C-alpha cells in the first residue's frame, strides 16, 4: 500500500485521499446508526440534534481538510521528514499503537483545553459546541482550523518517531471508532462488562456527552488520565 501511495501523481494522490476520507465518513455514520439501533433504551439528551444543510456542508469541508492533511503527510514522507517502518512484529505494532493512542491523547487534550480559551472558543471551537446533543455527523462538525490542527498533531508525532505503517493504520481506525462512540446520543456501554472494566480508564459515550453539556470539563479523547491529572474530570 505504501509503495502504491508514494508512486501516485499529485492528482491521483488527492483523489485517493478524498475517496479514503469519504470511506471513513461513511464508516463512522454506519457505525453510529448500527450502535444507535442495536442499543435499546432512552436517548441521553431529551432534544435530538437535527442534521442541517449547514452542518452537512461543514462536514464535507472537514472531510476535504482531512484529505489535505493526508496529502501533506505523504509529501513530508517523500521529502524525508517522516519515516515509517514495515513488517514489525505484533508486539512492536501493539506497543507503537498504544504509544500513538497515549501520545495523541495528551496532545489532543492540550489542544482541546486551548480551544476552550475564550478567544479561540469563539473563533473556532464554538461551532462544534453548537451541537448541545449529538447526531451521526457531529464528529465532523468542526471548524476547519480545528480539523487541520488535529491532523497536524498526528503528523508531528510521525515526524518525531518512525512508526510502523500497520500501527498508523490501526490507530486511525481506533480514532475513527472512538470518535464515533463519543458522539452517540445513547449510552451504548451502559450496564455492560466493558463499562465495568474500563469506566475508570477510558472516555466512554456519556463522558463526551457531558462535555457537550458542560464545556468546562471532560476534555479527554481516549482516556481519563489527563482529566484526572489536571483536575478537569467530571464523574459520569
């Protein structure tokens, strides 16, 4: 796959990136609808967040921003700023994926806290918080600057350390799944063994939903570590 991507012309690369991000977009919506339908019970919020034409347009703009970040990453690889590995052992892949999750969890926590500084909040992040509740595209309703910012954080990690391509792909899948789970309007893990084992470690559905209701807490993305460490955790 890597050889195929780096061998593309710029036009082919842009088209490939757009198609790839459309696929991610579709997978996220499909996962949202599947979990929402499978989970019985009441919605977390009384008022449902409608999907508007304005939100749809913005979500497509964010999709294009994500595609642009992918093209930038490939360009940085071609110019030698990013190095990757291939064929690593399962242990190395698992450790690297964990490292990406923890590293990005910290960087995104910091970025998210900064986004809530009043000047930045009104400039960009407020757009995401217009969704007091959430719907199938809430994950992609971001100011373009935020979408690019999150992407650049990931590129920063790739510039610092040579991760295996499989670890990178696995992290991106985890990020997509976890982002979708965080923007479902039902507590999909309620009263499950998974919730009992991970509720003191991981950011589950209700955790991020509370953040949409109270922007002064629960800034984490994957784990509760940074919220607990910096005293911004509100217990669900």
